[in-house]
């Protein structure tokens, strides 16, 4: 789960990390009032969207009065912000963060993430932080230092001192860099984060570290341990369809193709995507049906596919297990077809628990499916059906 900048900063601030003073506003007048409350004429107005590159796209403005804050907020709120990370569709700006501008003596880059190959927490740090750091890294204009924190249970002093020296921090800053990195380590572990990125991490003229921007991603699979974080999802600006699907025990992601996919198991789902691409097909979605999904949950997923006008065929690739037999999937498709009244070619590959009974359920619902003996046959039939159905449309 991605967090907005203001949400990430609030979590970090509660753990001792320095952040600029600021307030969130939903309207332009609220933004003006926030600026008045800050009592300064050096103010940053920042669009709150779940993507980087905001400043380069006009989503961050530095102004010098509450009136200018109101004007800047009015220009941002309700608009679609397009950055390199949003794609051409962009993200709607529903709120802005109004905060005190921080004077920087220098700017750093600092992030914690998971090295999946080594099962370790990895720190990346750079002596120069900037919004276009990816481009500068590609051009060789800057570099990042890399150190491992292992499982994150503790922070070795020699690691911190060595990293601080490589960043060019003097002895005074080295002493304050150690507690900062330890605060981030604790936050990363306590919150079950997969990413904490501070860019830029500013060193003020007074020698304090301040997180001027912050990005945080929380592991979805650990949210049951954090009901307070789960509540933040209500303010999440992601795809509402995907969020509803999550509550229906579906891992769903919409794509731009014409073959609707329904698979139970993330690994099987990824393999199916690869096979569809290999057959020159275009997936319309990724949909992993969890073992805890009921037939009504599955029906919700199939309804998403049937209500998508781009979908020209549906590929069902299911291996029934002990917790979720094949007939649950069949019932879900039958319910969805009755609800929507729409039909399109449905190609199925069934194996495992209750596969035969699922075929019986398809017939009972009147679902005319094309039953295939193996995955490749099903993929090629679905691709062909989508292409021919698209030509007739």
C-alpha cells in the first residue's frame, strides 16, 4: 500500500524524524488558512498524488504569501497531474500539503528497501539528493552508496560511521546521522514497510536533518497487524476498482488489452500473463482469486471483466485446491453472466479439485465455455477468440 507524502511524514515524525511544519488542505481557502497558521512567507504548496516527479510537472510550487498559496492550490486541486511515473492518464489532485520551506545547506538521498534476493534490508544513500536523481544516475552524474542492515534487528555503529564518511558528512553530522538511520530502521521494521525513501534529505544551516519529501510503501500482506494503517487506505488515491477488489479477496490490476484473465494463484497468474504475451495476445487485467474468495467474490471479479468493453474473450485458468475447488469459480462466472447479461467467448482450463463438477455447474448456468485440456491450448484459443471477436465488434 502506497502512502501519500503527508501520511508518510506523519508516521516518520512520530518516530523522531524531522519534517517541515505543514498542514493538509482539501480546498484553496483551507490552503490559505494553513499558510496563515504557519506564519511564514516561505511556503511550499505540494500536490498529494501517489507518484514522483511532481515538481518537474508543476505539482510543487514555492510561494511567498497566503494569497499566493490559495492561488496555487486552486490551480492544482481537481486537476490531473501527469508525471513520468503516473503515465499518460495522470493522477487527480484531491489535496495539497502546505508546509514551511526549508533552507538547505546541502541535500542528500536516503532510502531503505528490501533486497529480495538476499532477504535483507538495504540502505541506499547519496551525497546529492534531487528530484531527477534517476536521470542523473543513468548519466553517471551522481552515485549511491549501498549498505546492508541484514534483518534490521540492530544497527552496527561501524556501518553508520562508514556510510556517513562516504557521504562526506563531518563529525558533527555523523553523530546525528546515526540516530536518524536508526529511527528509519525501526520505522521500517515496525511498520512492515517495503520502501522508505527520503529525497531530498536536507541538512539545514543549523545542522539538522529534515525529510523534505518522503515516500513509503507498506506490505499489503502485513496490514492485518496494522489496523491504524489499514484505515489510511480510505484516503488512498489509487484505483477504486482495485481497492474494492481487494476487499472481495481478489488481487486485481486493470491493463490495456482485450483478454480478461481469471486465475487462482499469483504464480499461475504471472505464468498465464507470460503465455498470453508469447501467443501475441493482450491481457486486459491481472486477477488472482485468493483461496478465501467465495463464489460471490468471484462473481464480482468476473463482473469487472464483463463490464469492461475492451474485453473480447475471457480466459479462466484454474487449478482447484483443498480450500477453493473449481466449482466455486464456475459458480462465480455463472452469477456474473446472469447479472450483466453480457456474453463473450469464455475459454477455460480446469484441473484439480472438483474440475468435473465445475463443468457440470457451467452447464447448469447455461455458460457456453470452450474447455481446453492444457494451458497453451487455452491461451491460444483465447487470443484467437479476442482477435476475431474484436474484428466483428
